[in-house]
């Protein structure tokens, strides 16, 4: 997750992802009891973040249109 977080820091959509990364960190801490569970969760987190990024790429996404209007 740390490597993923570093990659996302260079993404221009970082302002949206900063909302999600703390949630992932909290969940990771709560799942820290078992490594196997952490591994499964990392895969889940990648799917989740991938879905978020795909949504943000679509111009119809509300967050993106709000951002474009504010610029």
C-alpha cells in the first residue's frame, strides 16, 4: 500500500485520492492482525482505487465537472 500511495502522490487527481487514502490506512490498521487478510485487502484496495480513478477519468463524473468549473 505504501508503494501504491507513493505512486498516487504524483497523480494529478491526488486531491480526490487524499480523501480515500486515510480510509485505506485505517482499514489496513484494523486488518493488521493477519497477513493473509492484509494481502487480500490490498488486492481489494487496488480494485477500489482503480474504480475511483476510472470514474474520475469520465468527464460526466460530478467531482470532475465541479473541479473544471472552479478552475
